[in-house]
């Protein structure tokens, strides 16, 4: 029996598509690994486990969290990027993963937006701008005014060149039109200690790590880098309210799969994320970490990653961290 060229082409394409379609229809049929590039107990690890518990119930298969810390989560990111694109190996990507790949690229460089298929944002926690007691300002306007009158005398802490607190402070300086001086520390606790002691002036961090010091009056929260005020800190204005426009910065975390993962599998995982992260027990657990759930589908998350990449690449380039 003779088969036309068009029919032959149709059968060839259909045969090639069948395995992927079949895998998507039966997904998942075995446990799923969720790789986290940070140590157990870190906020990212806690959030991964919140998703893993609810996602396992939704999908009907276990999601096993695997911690693989090192190199700012780049080791974990690269291991997942090399994995099979079948939905059985996932990665918890964070803002710090993206900025680390921008500022400290390995060879060959890993571009988050190209190496992975975006699934969904899971949660985020906004950054705060803190001032120590030695700096006699109580608002962003007063800080900007003092910094303009004393260029280079406002010292800000970070956890190293290219870290998020470093990039946050430099973006703030650009938007406010002021000059700041960078003082790097080996970790956030040391920076907060020196902020309280008056050895540095300001510091960007998330609320949970400093809520006690804010409540006791040891630190002043000048503004929150979010669209709306925090229920935990209702008296702290947003950056927009304080006069700094287009300054929303959060420590976000999302779910990605290796590039090329079939779209039906990606969408199934996105449904699991949406159902899981907005469950009442998950919301309560997130709030204890200073985070809130997010709702984005794969396309929205892919666009978000692209915008974040452009934003932080521009900041890093502006301060000479990348060419």
C-alpha cells in the first residue's frame, strides 16, 4: 500500500510526539527530587519543604527535598540543569541564585532563563532598609538629606561584593542620587551587630532576622521595599511612600525544571504550587518565615525571571561588578 508524503510526515511527527505525550499523561509515576542549594533549616529549605508536603498530596507521589549547598546555590543549579527534562528533578531557584550567576559566572555561564523551564513563583519576603541608632535620622527623606550633605560618609553593610544587600544599597543610592560607602561582612549577624554598635549606618535585610531588634528599639526600620506595608510592621512606610519610586525588592523563591520539560508537566507542577502555597497551613508557615505566597503561572514566571535578570545585571554593571 502506498502512503503519501504528507501522510508519512504526519505519522512520523505523531510517533515522535507520542512518548512525550504519554509521559505527561502518566506524570508523575515515581518520586520527584526537589534540589535546594542551601543548608537544611534555611528559609529556602523551609519553603521547599512546605511545597514538598502539599505538592506530594496534590500529585500523588512523594516530592523529596535534597539539599546541595555550595557556591551560592550554583552547584545545585548546574546539577539540575544537566538532569533529564522529564519533571522528576526540580530546582528551587532564588533571587540570590540569579544574582550569583550574574556577578560570579562560572565557565560556561549558566543563564537561569535559558537553562530552566519556569514553573511558578512560590513565595517572597520583602527587604527592609534599617538604620542604626548612631545615625540621627528617622525617615528616608532625612537619610537622603544627610547623605547629600555628607557624601560618602554613610556606611552600609553587606555580606560581600555582589550579595543582595550590596546590590540593594547600590540601587537605592542610584535612585536617591546619593553616595554611600560599602563595608562587607562575612555574614549578616556580624553586619547587624556593627549596625547596632554604630560602626555602620544602614543595612538591607529581611524582617524575620531583625524583628527583635526593631521591636526593642535597637534598630530603626526606615522603609520596606514592597508594594504595600507589612502587617508585622504596619508603621513602616513603603519605599514609594517614602519618596523612592520603582523600588520593590524581595527575596523570592520559585520552582523551575530543566529546559525542555514538556509543557503539560510544567503546567501540572504549576497547579500543584498554586494549590499548595495558598493552603491555610502553608500560608501560616510562610508567615512565620516572613514570607507570603505568590501566584504566577509558567509564562508569568519566565517573564519575571527575564526582568529580574535585566534589572540586576544593570545594577551590577553600573558598579563595575560585570562588564
